[in-house]
């Protein structure tokens, strides 16, 4: 199939005006000008998307799809208060709730052009949703234990889950990793045990230096996360359960071997100094920045520009929908760019931000040989964004036209191409998505989708035929039922 558009942005090379991409058997087989490829492949089926930009699918480097149903429930509070409130809501959710919530989040991710995710979950709901929806990515099994005596049991349970999860998914699309819980909610021995278990093979992700509260807790034993505020809920058996370390979260994690595994992804990295950055670089740690979540919860601003200058593998994450109320990479890119431009002398370009949302994220989870750019031989995870109504049209810079425009601008995500091409698409080619999207739209989205007769384009046929009903089951009444019970 020949996909044509006004602009093709391979990301790792210059944009092509009136470009085309040849896709066969789920992989990119040729790329160039539309005129040249039409002449070269005259018998090939062609789809022309007009004034659109063909891009590699976005890589959401950090998310929690299973939290999607909690959007809008915790308002206008800083990180620590938000986290405590979300934990209280989570305690009232059932396995069914988590599964429905993760499917809702996965649908929203796809609707914003995200084709690959790095998700941390303790329930496995995100894994099941990604498997059903055809998403690609790495799903990390979170593990925690605040009491030293419980660490080995927690690691053993996580290892069992990782083994069973790995067997249950399509290994060509989904990998399973492990993630220690945030530093303020796990015994430091968890970091050491995770590092030993992961070794050189298993991917590791960890929240690190994300908030002032975390930094103060690690260094001074103070903040909302202090021991006297949590002792009744954690069931401590050690006395004392926590002693201030007098060092930064990054150096603390280093002391407990957190960076020993070959593939470590550090999330947030907001409260870091020069020594911390050097430590992360020396240990070849990848970075996921979450600009909108950090701003929304008053966590601070990650030094994204400095990370890029230092040569880190840097990507962008949408983080929890319970904080940002949506999973939208277009909004994340723009927020990242504007915040970095506002606080740094060095100007962060639209191209650099787009790279972080695509090839940078893929590089961070070591999938850059398969996805993240439009190159011959890579997987055909392709999206098309309609820019015909952009305030920058006509344009000489399609990258800027995608990243820079105000959020009120109407975009249409026209196409998702997942291998194999004989499978059906999740959205009809006419399905329009306009950020910012109302949360109500996505509460209704699964029900709306159930009304469509899907062309055979996205899902592998065997999985699609056997699981067609899952979208119908995640319908409006289910979501409202969950919301009503949680709010009450």
C-alpha cells in the first residue's frame, strides 16, 4: 500500500513535500516523493491524505493507562495531596474497574497518535488493554515493600507475574519489565533486589526525583511523606523505619544499585543537580520527562534541554490521566517546548521536541531499531495528522505546524497503520480528534466505537474475530457505573 500526503516527516531525515511511504507486510519498504513512488509502483493500492503530515506513531514514554477513569476526580492540589487522594480512590477499585479503565486509556492514547507506550502497573490491566488494542510497548510490573521482611516475598510475587504476563502477550509487540515503587514508598532493599533480578535482560523503570516532597523525604525524612504521617497505613515493623540519608534521590538510588541493570528508564528527574545528571549519564540511564503532569501538580520542571545537550536518550511521557485528565501527546509536546523555552537561555526547537516524542522515546526503551522514525525496514507504525486548518498553513515547516499551533486548533488523526495491513483499524479514516478533548467524549468513545463496522485494517484477524466484543463491553454504562461508585 502506498500512503501519500502533503508532507512526510521521517523525523531522522528532512521532511518530504508531497511525499509517500510504501508499506508491505507491516513494514516500510520505500519512502520518497509521491510522484516518484507512484511511477515506481504503478499497480500499488494508494491512499492520499492530502494536506496531512505522515509521521511515525508517538511513543508515550511514561503512562498509567489504568488510572484513566480517575480523571477529574482530584482537583487543584499539589503532588503529595493528589497522590494520597488517588491512593484512596484506587483502594475502592475492583479488577474489573482497572481493566475497563485501562481500555479507556488505551483508546484515548490511540486517538492522539500514540502507538507505543511505557506503562507502569501493579494490576496488569494496562498489559491486558495494550494486548487487546494492538499497542506496542513495554509494560513494567511495579513492586513495593516498605518493610524489609517483606521485600523478598514482594520480589518473588512480581517475578511470578512477569513470567505469566510475558507468556500471555504478543512478544513481537509487548515486552514486560519491572519497576520499583517510588523511593518514598519502598524499602531501599527493593532497589537492590530489582537490580539483581533484572540483570542485563529485563527492562527497569523507576520514578526518580520527581517532586520536592520526595527530595525532602530522602534527604531530611520530612515532607508529607514523612514516617509519622504514614506509619499507621504502612505497617512498619522496623524501628526506626526511616532515617534521613542526607543525599539526593539520584545518589540514594545509586547507593542501592538501582542503575546496575542494562536498561534503566528514570521518570521525571526534576530535582537533580549537576552531580546527579553526571551520575545518570555515567550509568547510561534513559530519561522520561512528563512536562504537563509536573506543571499540573507543582512538581517543578525537568531540565530537558540539558538532558538533550548531554546526549541522554530522552522521551516524553503523559503520566497519569488522573493528574492530566487526558492522554495526548500533541499537548505534551507543546507544553514541553513552551516551558523549556521560557526557562532556558538555549532555544528548544520543534524538531527536538518531535524527536523526543518519537525516536527519542523509542531509543529510551531500546526499540529504535524497529520504530520511532520512518525508515526503510522499520515497522509501519504510522499516523497522519491533518493540518489543513492549521494557523500555520500554508507552511514551509510541517514539524512546526504539528508541534507549535495553539491547543484550540483542530487536528484530525486520519490513520493508524499497524502490521499486518490486512487487519482492521481502530478508527475509521474520517474519525476526527480535536485537542483539548472533553473527558465526556472519551467516556462515550467506547460506546461510539461499538457502533462502527470496522474495516479490516488494524487488529490481526484471529485476535480480532475472537475478541471483537471487548470494545462493546467497555461502554458508557460501565464507565459511569465505575465513576458513580468511586465518587460516592
